[in-house]
């Protein structure tokens, strides 16, 4: 690391609602312990990043943002790493994130190895790139095994967000299937709604409807009975690698040409 008269300061702006973000921050903190003069400041979402940067400019930023926020982070003119999987933005702001195709494959293997023959995927329909990659890999793997995968919308058009209003909507779909049914949800919050929907449809979980989420977020997984089975992501490793990358950029090195993805 270069000889600074003060510590290298990295702002981490994440969303405490999501277990993935909380775990990524733990990884960032772990990585920071390997450096003598690195200080990490955590800003949870809803804070005024522009004001903070103006009043006390950091040396770099680690965040998770989508297309709508790209111009904001570009305008700051600071080394920045994005841990949200908007891969098309990598050429402008580098991405360190989940290998979402691998996650979809792992979910398919989980069900196939347990002998399931009927499959469904819960589609949030929110234009989320990592949800799409998880969906495509899951459905492709199920098809390769010789089975069909039905894609079930999370809710009615223009209302496709996780919440109690989605339960009855999903329950209508679940009643159409002959159990046992394996349901992959790309996000633990969706899995919680599916479990409640199965109960509303009079179906036993996991005997008649087996549900798998992603992130292994205890705040969701333990909030319903039975608890959600979930694919654990590499959130901590992603946080560690994101800090290493932003520090390298602060020293003037170019980021890799391709996104850094971890299964």
C-alpha cells in the first residue's frame, strides 16, 4: 500500500435489509484486518452519499446499485466497486458478485438428486439481472434432465413484489400441480411467500411442496415454519474481494476486463 499521511478510507454503502449485504460487509471487515492503514466506513442505504462524499471525501466506494444509480456513482469520480450483478455496467464500474448461473445449477442439482420430477420457478418479474440468470440456469438444467419447469409469477402484473398480497395468487398456481413439487425461489423473501401459499392451498411443506431459496438469510429463513432451505452465497468472499479490488484501483491499477463472479 502507498504511504499515506492518513488511513485509506473506503465508504461501504449497502442495504441492511438484505442478508447478502450484511454478510458482504463482514467479508469487507475481515479483509480490512489485513491492512495497517485502511479504514472502512459503513453507510446503510437511505443516507445522503453525495453529501458525505462532499464533506469528507473517501478514497473509494463499495456499493450495490442498479442502472438507475449508475450516473450518481460515475459523477463522484472515485474508485468504485459494485457487488450487485449488473454485469453490463462492469466496463464503467467493476462488478464483484455472485455467479448466478452456478446458483441456478446448484438449485437444480439439489432437487434432481432428491428424485423430484415436477418443478417450478418463482419469477419476481422485476427485471433483476441476477434473478434472470438464476432462472435461466435452473430451467436449463431441469430441461437437460428431461423435465419441464413451470415459471410462476410472484404476483399479478404491476404488483410483483413479495408480500402478503402475493400468497393467494401463488396458492392458485400451486393447486394446479400434482405433488410432490419442487419450487426454486431466487430470493429467500420469495420462498417465505411460497411456503405460506402452499399452506393456504392445503399442501404440506416439504412433503408435497419443497421450497428452496437463495442467500440463507436468517431474518427470512427463520421467520416461517418450516424454516426455509436456502442456497448460501459467497457473500463474505465477495466482500473480501471487493475491498481488495477497490484498494488496487485506489493505487491506480486498472480493474479486470471481466466481472469477478463467485459461486
